[in-house]
C-alpha cells in the first residue's frame, strides 16, 4: 500500500476521532434529564445555534443531491435552491420565535407536544407525530446512502457502499447515544466549518484543473448548452414548477423535527434572529458550488443517468484534485450528512419517547428511564435507515422532494396553532389526512397530474390543506378551540 492510498484513511480517521472527542465533551457536561439530553438544557448561543441549524439542514442532499441535479438539470437549479432555501431564514424567526416562547413557558420538548398544548387533541397529536416520523425516515435514509457513496469513492472501492454506510452510521449513533443534543450541537459547529471551507476549496480546485471558471463553463456550454438555459436540460423548469420548488423549501424545512426542535434550544430569542439574517447569505454563497461541479461533470463523465448522477461530486474530486485535497473535501461532505443524521436520530427518538412511550406506556417513567429509552430508539431508527439504504430506491433529489412534500402538509396546522386564536382541532386533523392522501394519490398516479395545474403537487395540496383549516375556523367557531 503506497502513501497516497493511505491518505484517505488518515483523513477519515482524524475526522472521526475528533468528532468522537467532541461528542465525549458533550457527554461529560450533560445532566441525565430529558431537557438536557434532547435540548441541551435550552442554552445554545448564537454561534452554536447558527451552525447547528445550518449543518443540520445541509445534508447529503447539499453535496450529492445538488451536484447530481446540476448534472441533470443545469445552472437554473442554483437560484431555485439558493434563494428558495434562503427564504427559510424567515421561518427561523417567524415560526421559531413563537415555538421558543411556548417551549420555554410550557416546558415543551417535541413538536407534537406543542401541537397538543395549542390544540388539545390526542388524535391530532398522534397524526402529527406519525406524519413527521414517516416522512423524516426517507430523508434520514439519504445520509447513509451518501456516506456509502462517498466512502466507496474516497477509497476507490476498498470500502464497499453498504459497509461505508453502516460504519458511518455506527459512529454517529455512538456520539449521539453518549451526549445527546449537546454533543450534536458541538459536533455541528465542527462539521459546519468543515463543510463550508471544503466545499469552497472543492469548486476552486476543480475549476483550476479545468482552466478556470470561465474555461470550465465555456467547455460545458459547447458540450451541453441547455445546461445554461433558464428552463434547464429537457425544459425541466417552467415558471410554475420553479415557483413550486421555491415554496416547497419554505413550507417543509421548518417541519422537519430536527429543525423544529432546534427552535426550543436557544437561551434567548436573539440567536434565532442572528440565524435568520446569516443563513440566507450562507446558502446563496454555498449552493452554487455543487451545482457548478455537477455541470462540469459532463466534461469527464458525459453519459451518467439516474442514480449514477448522484456520485458526480466524488467522481469529479477523484478525477481533478490531488488525493490529499479530495480526501479533505469528502470529509467535509461526510460532515454535512453526519450533522443531519445525528439530528434526525435524536429528534425522532425524543418524539417517540415523549409522545408514545411516556404518554401511553409508562406515564410515571423516571427522567433516567426517559433518556435510556431515547438512547435505545436511536439504535432502532439507525437500523431502519440502513435497511432502506441497502438498495437506494431513487435519485437523492427525488427522495428528498417526496419527503419534503409530505412534511409541507403540516405547515398550515403549525401556523394555525401558533398564530390563530380559535382553531378547531378537527379541521387540522382533516387537513392533514386529506393532504397526505393527496400526496399518496399523486405519488402513485391515483390522482391525475392534470390536477397539479402545472405546479408541483405541493402547491395544490397545501392550498387545499389551508382552505380546510380556514373553513373549519368559520364553520365551527363553537367547537373545542386552541388555548391561548
């Protein structure tokens, strides 16, 4: 084994050992209580909150999914993702601030607890919980998929896809199991820095190898001019489709439990304000990088289709950068997916522990028992994610879009619970059930695509969900209402 072949393993080992060390720091500083384990004692400052929000949201989708979409669609994918996701910063404050207030005042830990507190209905709480779990699992699965792709490419196939996926998942489980939210938040700072720095390094290095940004883009334009069109390859984007994607991120990102629960964690609301301002700047800067790398992939790898396009990022690194740099950049990509997977595992385990185990099985469970069950569930959820990842079902972008649409259905209910004085829980229940039935209907072709009216399904579905809640408000004003 020569020196260059050892470099990827050295970079990976150094990163993972440092991550575990940070996780141990979180473990040593925590108290064995649910609020400390799941929410870091509601004591995060502005810097840590920003990095944990950003790192949690920038998953394998940001590195592999974006570059794959850049390869398939082209430059037009960037403004849709960059600026659409930037608008999520507004939700960090307008949703996050109200969630923070209620969480601090009522001692809430999970999203479902907030819904139950605002709209007293066990049925609504369970439906809300079920939807969050069901549609977070596919997105959770993206992370071991990404880990498998990256490690396989990083080691030239010496670590097979599923072996890599399993190994990275076990490392994540270990530090989440030990330190909970405190370890997750501390590792997110490290992972966020690595992710931002190495993504910029990747795009600069690959561009230089291709003769500079202008030369790289000129070469790709000669090969595939459609990649630079407003509609993208194969006229992928129409104005309505573009609007749909922009709206999809705003509606869905705050509904992921790992994002929602972070709104509970700051010491004061000021960190939420800082994140709302800085987050759009970071997304607008960072998201252009993987899209460009994906487009440039047509120079060296012109015939990729389907799931294979999701591997264009590590393939380009291997082709155009020295081993030491590609190893470091892929560590940054691993940091992105690890920071999402750890948060997803922690959020889902806290919800099932609090909203199922404590509510229905062991109402008098001790604080130590609650954290023990939460830790056990982290293992169970990780195994489920690996089972699904064993045979990836679609492109990363397709999986993400399906998961985002299912969660977007919850948006009208959350807004109603936070901002409307009188909301009938029954209208929220009907809104969610009808919305998810429509998601399934469009997904399996039961509902004809003509009923999307040229938009993505999320637009008519969320519009219908909103209409149901509004009508319920006017029709049944004397029904049981949300408490203020």
